C-alpha cells in the first residue's frame, strides 16, 4: 500500500496499544479490521500470515510501533466473527481474508455469470480467476472454490473438481 492509503490511525502510536476502555477498544478493533480488509483488497491478497503481517501490516517503523499479539488476536477474532476471515490452520497463524464475505462474493460471481451469459455453461477456475476487469479477477483458487460451494448450496452452480482442470457449471 502507498503511504497515502494508510489511515491516519496507522501513524498514531496509541493505535498500536490495546486500549483498556472497552468502548475505545471496540473502535480500535473496528479501525484495525477496516485496515486489514482495505490492505488486502488494494493488494489483492487473500491470505494473511500473522508472522508476515507483523512486519508489514501490524507495524509502523516510522513511529516504531507494532501491534501486540493480544491486539492481533482481537483483530483476527473480530474478522472471523464478521465472516471476513477464516483460519487456514489449526494454530490460527494463517487466515483467508475476505473483503467481501463468501456470501457477498457468491452474489458477485452469480451476477457476473448471469450478466455475461454464462448461465448454463461451464467455466474453468483458471478462466474465472483470469477474467479481466472483474472484482474477482486474481482471486485465490481456494477462496474461489469456497465461493462456488456457497453457490452450490443455493443450487446456482456445480463445482467440478478434476485432477488437472477444475471448473464450475452455472445454472
């Protein structure tokens, strides 16, 4: 992210200290969750690795501040609660990040399929990921599979998993 994309809080030292007042902490966690989602959307990243994020997202070297482990856990718990994140591993060191929830992504993909005339046809996951000028362009394949499973549960699509070429049939 460019320096102008960082919110003002990222240069405010107390932002990196878990606030004792519950109302203030709630506002702080909300600001952090917004920052995490914006960062991942701008960078088109779908995976957050806690160790990597400690040196980038959760740190501001210009003010020599890093969010504590407790703070990171609060932020990640809030993201999981809002369905904007999902742990990848049982140790909760890596997370899928969804700047749209899976349900919202499913609606976006379903609208695209309808609007672009792909209803009743099959697309490979590769084709979807590389569709130009769409919000889902560049989506992590595992996240795309999760989105398609939401559509499958709604009977709007069928996920086709094969050894060498995965796809989806839109209804």
